[in-house]
C-alpha cells in the first residue's frame, strides 16, 4: 500500500502535485495574512488602551498646576513620583514657563516609547494663564512583548486551521480530480496500436446529461478508443489489401518488364526494318534520279540533232510542203521535250529537290510572253486571247520561268478544250502583306466545261478529265498537277471553277516578295537582232565547240558558221584542254558527258591555263537537272544552255558573252 506522500503527491510530477503545491502555498499565504491582521489588531488594541491610560493623567493636571503656582516643590515631586507608578509610564517631567523650574521623575528611554504633553494652566485675577507643561513618557516595550507573545499562539492556531482545511481540500481534489485524471491518463496510454483492445466496448451513442466534465472526457475517450479500434482494424485490412496489391503490382511490373523487353526487341527489329526500307527507298530514289537523268540525256541528245537538223534544213531553203513538214517535226519534237520536262519537274518536286529562283518579275511581260507563244495556236482555232491585269506593282521578285510555265499549262489546256470564243488571262492582287503581295492568276475559257465529279481528281498526277481510250483530247495529265505544286512552292494554291457547257476558270495564287526598285521596261533584243548583231559585229570571233556526238557537233557548227563565227572542234575534254593551251578563244561551248575527260574536269584545267580564268565557258549539255547546272557552275562555267538547243537562246547567250569579252578587251587595250 503506498504511503501518504505517494498517495497525495504521486510518484512523479503531474497535475495533482501542482494543484497540491498550489493549495499549500495559497493556504500558507492566507494564514500569514490572517495572522498579520490579528497581530495588528491586537497591537492597535493595546495602543488604544495605553492612550486611554495616558488620557487619565489629565485629572491630576489641576492639582499639579496649583502646586507649581505655589512653588510647592515637594508636592510637585510627589505628584511626579505618583505618575511613574502608573503602568508603562517610565518618566514624568514638568517645565515652567516663567521661572524655568523643571522637575522629573523616572528614567529616560532611548527608543520604543511615546510621549504625551499636558498644558499646566492657572487662573490669576480671572485670567487663565499657562504656567508650564507636564510631559508623561510611556514605554512601548510592554506592548511589543505582549504582541510577540500573542503572535506565536496566533500563528500556531491559524496554521493548524489552515493545515486542516488544506488537507481536506487535498483529499477532496485527490478523490474528485487527480485520481480520475490518473485513470484518464492510464486510459489514454492504452490508446496505442500495441495496447488497444481487440474489440470496442458498446457505449451509448448520446452523451449522458448527469455526468460531469471529467466523466464526459472519460466517455469521449471510450468513444475515441472504440473508433481507434475500428480504425486500426480497417488499417490492418487496408494494409493487408495494400500488401496484396503490391504483390500483384510486382507481378504486373515483372510482366510489364517482360513485355517491355519484348516490345523493345520488336521496336529494334522494326527500326532495323525501317532503316533497311529507308536505305532501299533512298537507293531507289537515287536509282530513279539516275535513271531519269540518263533518260533525259539520252532523249535530249538525239532530239537536239532532230530539231537542229530540221532548223538547218528550213534555213537552207525548201518548198512550202517541206517547210510544213519540217514545222510538224519541230512541233512534235517540242511536244516530246515538254513531256520530258514535265516528268522531270514532277520527279524533282516530289523528291524535294525542286528550287525556285528569285529575280525581278514583270507580271505583264510574263503574260504577254504566254500570249505571244500561244497566239498562232489560238488563231488556228478561231480563239481570241485576252489579258487583264489590275494595278500590279513593278517591283516584285519571284521566278518568272516557273510563273510562265504555270500560265502556259493553264492556257494550253484552255486552247485545247475551247473550240471557239475567248481565252482570258487575268492577274488580280489579293492581299498586300507589306513586304510581299499575294496575286491570283486566272485562265478563263468558253470551252466545254468539266463535270463536277471529275473536278476532284483533276490536279492528281497523270489524271485527265477524260481517261478513256476513246478520249478526244490527248496529254500526259501532268500539267495541272505540276501547276498546283508550283503554286504551293510559290506560297499559294490552285483550283478550278467550271460549268458544263459554259466554260472553266482555272486559277492559282502565288506570293511575290517586294523589291527595292521597280523593274525597268523591256530592253531585250529580238532573236533576229541577236543573230544579225553576231553576224555584223562578231563574225570573226573564235569559238571552241566541245562536243562528242557527231550529229550534235554538226548541228552546232552549222548554227555558228551561219553567223560567221570561226569554230574549232574538240571531240572530248582532253582535246579541248589541248586546243585551249595553244589557242586563244573568245567563248568555249562545253558539253558535260564525254569520253576520256568530261566537261567539268576540262573546265577546271582550262581555268588553270594562262588567260583561262577569264574565258567565258558555256555549258551546252543534255543534262538539264538543277544539280547538273550547279555542278557546271561549281566547276567554273559561266552559263548554261540545255539541249535540245534553241537557236534563239544560243544566239542571245553568245551575244551577251561576246559583248562582255569585247568590252573587256577594249578596257585592256
């Protein structure tokens, strides 16, 4: 059984101990305060009694005053001795006013005393006169001793009372508060997972009204314990479920890892297959490009001879019937050339190797050129060609060649399908972007029109409005597809609006960048003028013709000889370098593909010769790709003429470079 101290204060500091210490301290303070008040009251009582005792001395004052007035010193002394016999009076003294007579009885004290003075008065002839002062001194030692004696009793009495009250309060607090708090503490200590009961107690759901706060806390703790038991049980179930799911997840992750490895293997395999397919596609593209280049070269080379010989025959003088037949040969050859160019253009566009030039563009001039080219064909079909333009600026930059090609494709089709009426070429600004201008081009005809179900496939490669074997109009079906792709490359699009029996309007849009300066008016010389100027001004100039194909060599030589130019012949690059080493030439016409040494290597070696750096070297070749043009320029050539050679283009190009050579020679001389 625990001892009293343990039962009262507990085994360790807690709320009950603090309450008990507070009660003891507060009770001690109350006891001290009550004792002080009681002692102070007793002191005031004793002091009041002393004051009353001294007030009683006043009955002796008249007799003492009479003795003093009579100078009865013995009587005065007896009176003083009688006064000091009173309780607590230790001294009495008299001092007269006139004679200075002074008497005293008793002894003086240093401290703890009180004095009371009485005026000695005597009536003389009816006048009340003060004759002296009686002073009585009382000691306070007796009062202090009596208070000290009472203090011990008061303190002991009050202390005992306070102790009993405090003990009663401690016992009461122990039973009512701290004991129950300890039980609550013990109950709270059980609210941990390791010590919780396995099941919750059944308690009323509503808090009873007759219980106090601590019982309410106890009831709340029981409810909390019940909820904790339920929560712990739920957590255990959740933990078991989580563990089960984690186990399943681990199995799933293992399966996913296997699937991922399998997928990675499949991806790697597929990637390898795609790489191989890409390599095969690249190889096929290279083969296709090589095939198209070879095909172009092999077709252009004999075609150059056919068209060139037909041109020479016409120039030599023939009958009208022969002239008509030669023109048909020329038309057929040019048609074949257009087909070759269309196939090559489409191939380059689809391969992403097609590039546009950016130079000054005169919209009106391009449309006038189209009308000039198609004028005879339109007149033969009783068609009228019209041109409409609306305020087109003259400072535009673009690719005039491809713009003319797109317009020619549309206009040629319009003439083909329109049996009479008009064909109108129209250019209209659509939107000004500040630094560029979007223009809509239209070719409107009054032809047969196109059925709505056919319109959707018109701009597909190799498609025509009529693909049957009994179709009336021929063609490869590439013109419209190329036109749309050209329009898209120029920042626009293409389309058609058509009504059967009324006609069609083919349109495309193109964006042109604005230049700083307006395009100057046309200053180019005509073809006849170029040939005539060559004959008149440059007939004695010396030309080196490098060509390995005998027919093309003969055609080019005759075209040059007709203007009076002096022509030397080289059958391959080696012979060309040899001739250029020993002779001075004003212009060199260089083929690309030749035996022994090709045109690029021959150009490089000629450029290394003394004076060879300034000789104009012009490529004249059946390799008409942009890559071929680039290779020629990289090798050091100055210009490019594609086969079949158009005599007009040949004369204009020669005239340009011969005039530059003449101007250079003039400056040097």
